[in-house]
């Protein structure tokens, strides 16, 4: 299979975020029923797809590769900082919107300002949903990412069939929570990267489109007779999780039809800003969408007013997400990469120096304080590390 199409996954994540936004439009300004009832299930399918995507993307580069311990540690350090910027900004915006626009007292969110400080600085991922409800998925995202990195740290270089057995066992252990989606993503990543599925490659044009359609139908349909409850008892979110797996595998088969959808510029652009779009959309809906909806309902029929409101405010959400992506998310990513790289360099230096006769000499003659390391130039820092590593070649 072609392995150079991972931009597809950004587009897929963007479509999933758009599905969640449409669901929130319906629940806030319309009613769940009839054909719109499918969006309730589609939003849960989108969440499952988010987590499968994360498991795939975060693990793929490490699977089946030796000497990846330090890159995994760097990824572990980087991940929370990469997510934190958007969470902090939307938590503040959510609090300001509710307190200033709607006059909601602080006690509706948390006990007092001291507790808000704890929520903001100590547990932003777990408490962020109190101020911006869609952020409930971020806690799963953070800890699911740690599960992925911990697994590849311990098992990523093992023989591939051992990895498959370990991933299968982890899926069974987590079958009743969303962590199974992350492990399923890892399993698909390993199969895609390290196993040659000749039958899938040969018949992918026949398999991908029916699999995609079946996944969309199964994940959005209303299952009668208690079948959904039975399936949910077998795996978290039942048919939605199974449908998300089918859709993801269909995308990974990489056919011309699916490529034509996911490579078009609007979908690709939405994928690039998907995290910011997901985080900001609910706050725009609570403010601008509500105002537009109230105005339009004075002059138009209810259904016409609703669809007009969506068409007016969806571009505003996309523009706000682009702003947040450019000025919050992208800088957060660069800062996270810089901090994680410096932290891993310091750790590797200390590990290399451990046990050396010259440890004390190096420690006292070369400045290694955290501030000096963080703010020294790249060239000077590289020289420091190279010199210390050469000195540490002398062993007891």
C-alpha cells in the first residue's frame, strides 16, 4: 500500500470535526428527530474516529524500528504542551462568554477562583469541559496518547507478531472504554506499515467504497430491537466504533475515489485547522450563532432560518479556527517541539555522563543549569553536548 498519503488523515479528522459541529448546530437550534437523529450517532462515530486516528498517527513512526526510546520520550514530553495552548485559550474564552454575555456566576463552573486556578494550571485537560464542553474528549486524548507512547516504548521494537498479540490483548482489556480506539489505531498502523496485505492491495478498489458506505450507514443508523445495546455491551460505543474502524480502513486502502474527496483543497484546509475548529466551534455557536438565529427567526420560517444561520455562521467558525490555528496552535506546536527537544538532550547528556570518572569535572566546568541550557544558542548548546559526550568516553 502507498504509505505517503498521511495528509489524508488530516482531511479525515477535519470531516469528523465538521460532523461534530453539525450535530451541535442541530441540538442547540433545531431538534433531534427524523433524519437529524442520525447526526447524534454520527457525532459519536466521529469521536471514535478521532481516537483511532490518534493511535495510528502517534505510533506509526515508532513501530518496528530499533533505537527509538529517546524519540518516544521526546514525544511524551511534547504531547501535553502541543495540546495545551488551544485548551487554555478556549477555557478562558468559554468562561468570559458565560460570565459576561450570559451573566453566569463562577459557582456554576467551579467553587471559587482558587479552584479555577487549579483547574486551569493543574488539570486543564480533565477540567476544561466545564468551561468549553467539547473539551471532554481532550482528557481521553492526552491519556490515550500516553498509553500509545508507553506501549511503543515497551513493545515497538519487538517482533511484529509479538506486537500484534500485545495489541490484541490491550484491546480486550480496554474494550469497554475509549482507550481501545487508540490501541486499534496502533494495530492498524502496524498492519499498514509492517505487513504486506496482498489481498487488500489487489482488491482495494472493490473493497474500499463498499466498506466506506457500510461504515457510514452502520454508524449513523438507528438500531432497533436493542441491538445497539447488545453491541455496546461488547465494545465501547458499539456500532459507532465498528463503523469508525471500517471507515478508517477504507481510507487507508487509498483508492482514487476516496483520494479525490480527501485531497480537495477545502477538505484539506479544514483538516489542517481541525483541532482549532473542534475547540472553538461551540463558543461561536453560543454567541454569534444564537444572535443570527434570533434575527432570522423574525423574518423567515423556522427551517429556512436554521439552514441560513448555519450557512452564515459556519464560515465564521472556520475563520476563527484559522486565526486560532495560526496564532495559538502552531506556536504551541513549535514551543512543544523546542521544549521536548531540549529536555531530551539534557536527559541524554546526564545519562551519558552517569558512571564516568569525569562526571564531576564536566558538571563543574561546563554550565548545565536548566536556564542556561534553555536560553543558550543552538550552536553553543550543540558544542556543549558534543564536548561532554567525548569526555564521557573515559570509563572507570
